[in-house]
C-alpha cells in the first residue's frame, strides 16, 4: 500500500477485512465515517500539533476577521466570523465563556483563536476546523489544479521531498525519479489539488525537463543545504536557464537537507537576498528537511499560494509599490462601489463592498478602526465623506506588504479579474458571425460614450486632450489606443485634442477590428449593459447585395495602389492633415472619420494595404469578406503607376469572383495638379469601362480638390450590387452561365410542350375509342 498511498494521497486509511468470517467489517464503515474530513493535512502525526501551514492559514483568516486591525477579535467580530462559518451567532454569555487567549480588554487574540481550533481537533471535532478553512478558501475561478514541477541538481533531495510530502515519512529507498504525485483538494485550505512532477537533471532527459517546466504552474527549484556548490548553480545555471525558456511560472527556491546544514553557515536571508534581487521571478525561498519532517508541506503550500495568489502582478518589489495595472483595477472597483460619486466610500458603501467581497458585514466600530488605521498612516486617505481612493489603495498596499495577498486577490476576482489583472475571458461572450458580417455600436452604447466624453472633457473645449483621454482609460489595464492601429487614426485639433466625432470613430474602428476588446474596454470605463445591448451584428454582405441595399452605419474601405501613388495622402486628407504629418508605420495604416451623406452620418474606415502585402492578403480566401468598398489609387502622372494599379484591380476582382466576396470598386487618379500621363488617362478610362465600373476620379490632395471623393466612396458602399468590376474570365463564366440557363430554359420549354402534346394525344385517342 505504501506505493499506492504515495501516488494517490486521497487514501486516508488502508484496512483489511473478511466478509466471510466477519472480521473488521464494521471497522470499514466506521473508518469511512471518521475519515471525512481528513485530519492528516492539519495534524503532525508524530507531535499531535497543528502543522505550520495550517497555522499560517489561520493567521490569514484571523487577519481577515480583525476588521479594525487592532490585533484582537471583538465580540462583534467573533460573532460575524461564527455567522459566516456556521450560520449561528453566539450569545454574549457564550462569548464571555471563552477565556483562553484573551487580552486585557477582554478581546480574543490570535493565540486564543488558534487555541480554539487546537481544542476542536484534539476533541475529534476536525469538521469544525475544516468548515472554517473551506469557508475562507479563495479558489481561482475555473482553476482545476496546480501543477508543480520539482527541478534541481542531482542529489539535492528532489525525489525525497516528493515522497515525504505524500507519505509524511522519510523514505528508505527512493526511486531515481518519482511518478507524478497528487495531493488531493483538501490538503490545503484553497481546496485546489496539486500535481507534483519530479524530474531528472541528466542530459538525456533534458527535453522532458524543458517540456515539464513549460507546462508548470509553479517551479520548485532545489539545492542541498550541505553542498554550497548546488546553491551557486542556482544563479549560474538554473535561473538563467528558466529565463531562457521564457517561463512565466513563479519559482520557489528550496534548500533541502536542512538537518545537514552547517550551523556556521550564513543565514538563508543573507544568502538569498542578492539572488532574489537579480531574479525577480523567485516568489519565496524556504529550507526544509525530509528526514526530520521540517517544513515539507510548507514548500508546496507556498508553491500553490504563488499560483493562486501571485505577488508579481500586484506589487513591484523593487519600487515597493502597487503595479500600474493593479492600481487601475482597484480604481475601477473603487468607482463602482462609490455609488453617490462623491469620491469617497461612505460607511454604507464600505460595508456593501465588504459584504460583496467577503460575505461578512462590518460593524460601525470596525469601520471606524479601518479609517483610523488609514488616517494615522496617510491623512489624505480619509475625508469627511469616508475612505478616499488614496486610502483604498493604501489599504491594499498594506495587505500585500504584510503578506496578505489573498485579500487583494479576493477583491479583484470578485470583480471579474484574472491573474493578468484583466477581465476573465468567460466574461466576454464568444462572438459568432459570418466572415462578411461585422459588429457595430448600438445607439445605447453610443449615448453612453457621449456621456463619458462630456464627463472627461473637464475644460469644456469639446475635445479630449491626451491627459483627459488617459484619465478616461485610467480604469482599464492600459490605454487601448496607445499603439497601432489606433494611435494616429482619427482627426485631432491643433492641441492634439480628440473631437467627439474622432472619439466615436475610434470606438467604431475598435468594434470593427476587435469587438471583444471593444466590449472589455466599455466595461472598464463604466458601461453596465450586456454584450447584446452594446453591439448589433450587421446583415451578411451577400444578402445586402441581393437586396440591393445595406443597413450598415460603418463601412470599411480597402485602399490599394503601388508605392508612391498617394494612398497615405488620401488617408491623411480624410483626417484633415497634410501628407507630411503621417507618422512612420510598418504595415497597414487605418483612418476613421464620419461622412455626412443625404442627411445622415456614416463612419468610414480606410485600411491602407501596402503593395507588398497584397499577395499575402489575397492568399486568405476570406480576406475581402470584411471589405465594403475598395479604392485603387494611382499616380496620374506615371504610366507605370497605372499599369501596376490595373494589375492590382484585376487581382482583387478575380479573388472576389472566385470566392464570392465581390466588392464595389473605385479608381482614384491622384496628383491631378501635376502633368497627367495621356496614355495612363486613356488606358484607365478604357479599363474602367471594360470592367463595368465608374471612370477614374481625379483628385489633388495638395490643392485640396478632392472631388467629393469620400461621399462617393460611401455612396458606392451603400449600393453593394453596383460598381463591381468584372474580369474577362468573369465575363466568360457569366456568359457561360447565361447560355447554360437559356439552354436549360429551352429544354424545359421543349419538355413542357412534349408533355402537353402527349397528354393531348392521349385525350384525343381516348375520345376516338369511345366514339368508335
């Protein structure tokens, strides 16, 4: 049974019986009853004392219940704790009966709190202790298990550590590499099972070692306390190797064989401080002894905690401050809880927040205690209205500094955040749509955005300056428009301010390109509606073409043309800028703005396709599906420019004919202010007529003579059945289909005439027979 219990830690008791001879049959069911909940993880079998990890868990629980941070539980705090765990309050006389571990003010200290649970366990009431642990378990949403990989130099005690935590005994004979070992969900209070993977550091097993590290949630990196060379290897080999693999998993450094450690050696803190300073991925370091059973479970408790409640996303150890993403998330949470929008959490709002996150109300004295702690350390953290944002952030920094990361993580997860401090993926619906369908903002979402724009336009100049825009997105993980393709895609005023039309155009572009990100950012800035209230799905463009009309409000225009034809100049003029104002950009460039046509406003999005990107684009069968209209720009002074543009037009038209995603097309003759090439003009006119589209539209960006080009583009997009170019191959196929249809019609008519003739003959023959 030893090997089985080592692999399957959920085995609590092994027993033999005989049903035939009625030997120990009753004991089987008795043991099954007393084995739930298990006592092994809580108690040290040898000393019959509570294990260190369990005491640490109770210290965190005690801190969560000590709302006023005075180091003791008042009667109200103790009662709230009991109601939360057991749904039964204590009477004053019952509380007064608890005399152990009470301070001078008659309040229960942590020692008294711990003593109570030790009494429960000693008297066989382990279920009470487990109820408390489970009530305060902060499970990761959707986290099914934690995978811990143990690595290190040969002979550092990896396998002994794994066997020891599984069997609570030091093994006499240890395999070179242990099979994967599972600690059940109830081993630690977070109730998340742990799979421990032992590894070999021999060269022939290197590939497997790397694969296991890449699949790990946490890495336990071992060295031997009696072999300083293995400690040096951490910083010279193992930690650089983990960096080379670009692992994101937290690292727990473990000094094994503590019982063999030379007492004259430098302390663990002194040894590890410079290493942890260099390698920030180290979450914690600990020493243990599998032989003496010293701090063995704690190794994996810390590993699990590093996965479930990681430090790195929340706190910058070097700067000793909350990380920007954490501050942004907590600011959003603060604003959501500040119902009256007065910039502070009142006692009622603070209590509502506490109940939402921790399922426990705060007593008035506890609220006063919290504010007192903040005010003593940071006076601006509290004002006449309550706890300010500064105070709220200070509290969480205090929690983290004191090692109570689970408090901040509980808050973040209650409000939908994942380990990267962004909204969990399951909060963003999966978007199902055809390739030629797009998503657009609803009027409800647009009205919300108009309100947000006005709220953050603090100087009332009808534009959002960069600082105002940063403030608007200060509750998102980052400003979603700080990088391409959004950074330079909308019209701005001379001060760099974004107008309302530019603001809404950027949102329309983000919804068009990345609706999931658009919805997430709507939530970040305060939108409370669901996905269906924020977006509407457009009709398929094929259906629009059949119906010869569209209901879309946002149109995407692909801009093709050879290098130097004037594509970027066209986009810049759409944004009211000079071509020289364009920022250098690799790859595609976007421009979004509104166009007024026939009394209504439509949003037009230009997507500039570099000449070298056309072939890779058309390699995708569905690449033209999102395109509502295509524009082909050529330099009217350059005959070669037209020839290349003609080739691009034929390529795009052929792709549309082959895939069924035909698009209306317009030809733009740019640089009309310069000397035109007569041959280019003649050829472009002929090609447009042959392909059945409008003749080239001359424009001059330099003279600002744009020939109403943007309205003409929107007009073409609104008539999806017109301006579709037809290649020679396309004409041949169309003529063949027409001929085939005519032939089928002739055959059908002939067959119908034959059927009628046969029927008439039969009637005639029947009448003739009757008359004769």
